[in-house]
């Protein structure tokens, strides 16, 4: 009797049927998704991006003209060679002593043509410049170091803020429900605040400079770190905690001796990631006046000094690559 009911029995073949892959419901859902994607693409100008990108591809092979390629070529043409020297007019240097020039510096005399709009004529003007061979590169490196310091202090303050909030927002260690909800709300609020927007508020409060950038980084990333830290506390293995509780230890002692030693390696990894992220983000915060290399980048971009911009971007790229290399070395030694 069991043999007759086996699926391999030809008498039961009519009872087997394949699940229908394409159904009217699935077709309707796909059509709805396509319509929504089309509306979103139109709203975000993705159709324009596709058209201009295709135009650029045709321009590469000589079949069309492209404003995209023209803009890129204009930047590249003015970006090279990189500007690494600094040039300052001697007339603008207070107490300038031509007999006591900075190391490796020299005076350069140039003749510049000045246009007189009233008379519609050009007049020659002799100007002197103090040229420092690596002056601008040194200035950019100093600004980049300031950016790294902003990332470090932003991360340090973030850790100090996030650790107590993480403990209060862990269900198994929060004193009560109200403390838990309050800590979770603060962490969510911090995560929801973009660094650029927060930096604008801190610029209004503290003025232009790195303080605004540091506080903006600390506020946003404390929300990120706090959530990660709290989740690690909640997901820590229960065995060691139960053992300490059964031996008479209180919650603070359990947290100190059974939880934190287990989650500490994960905490180190999170902090390391946040430090790298904060340094990269700090390069952008300067564009709203929050200190660091971003202020220099914004100023040079507004003046269309693309050779200076290229130097700044090269320094940022080199710094990010060095940070990644150092991070990999640290991870390799900690494993």
C-alpha cells in the first residue's frame, strides 16, 4: 500500500505540480516597481545622468560633444602640475627683510599686464614675490594634521559619551525602563544628526575653527558607537554572567568582570573604525567653517585654483591610504 502511494508510482503523477513562477500578482508588483523607479529616476535626474553619461561615452570615440568631458578636462588641465610652492607679494608682507629670507626661499620679479578699463589699454607693472619652494605643501600638511587631530578628539569624546549611554541602553543592565528608553532616544537622536548640519550649529555657537568640527563628530559618532556597544552588552554570553550572579556578585561586578572583558575586542574594532571614519569626515567639515583641511579646500575651489585643489586631494588620498595601511597592520597583530 505504501509502494502505491510513492511519488514514483505513475498512478500518482497527476498529484505533482510545479509551482507557477510567473503569476499575475508578480507581474503587477514588477510593473508597480518599474513605475516607481521611473518616477524616482525622473525626480532625482537619473534620466539626465544616463543621457549625459551616454553622451560622454560617444564623445570618447568622437561621435558627439559632451559637457561632462569638457568639465573634467578643464579641471585636469588646470590641476597639473600640482602647486607645492607658496608665492606672496612682498608688498603684503609686514616688516619684509630681503636680506633675511626664509630657508630655500627666493625673490621672483615678474612683469604683469594690468588692464585699464577707462582707457582700454594695458599697462606693465613690476611685482616682487617671495617664493617658498615647498611652502604650500607644508601648509596643506599642517592643515591635514589638524584634521587628523579633529578626528582623534572627536573619537575620544565620542567614546566618553557613548560608554555610559550604552550601559543604560542595554536591557539587561539598565536600571529601569525609563532610563533605557531615555538612553536609546539620545543615541538615536545623535545618530540622526548629520555632521555637516551639526557643525553649522556649533560654528554659530563657538565660531569658525576645529572646535565645531570636533563636537559635531563626537555627537554623531557617539550615537553610532553607543548602539554598537549596547548591542554587544546585550548579546554577551550569559554563562559567565549567571555564574557570577549565582556566587553573589552584583550587576556592576558582573558587568566589570564577565561582560566587559568579552566585549572589549569588539569595542576596539568599533573605535578603530570610527577613528578612520572621523578623519575622513573631518576633511569635509571644514567646508562649513569647522576647521581642518576642508576650509583650505573650499577656499581654493571657490577661487578656481585647481592646481591647489589637486595638491590638497593628493594629500587627503595619501593620508587615507596610510591610515588604511596602519589599520591593517594593527588588525593583523591583534588577531
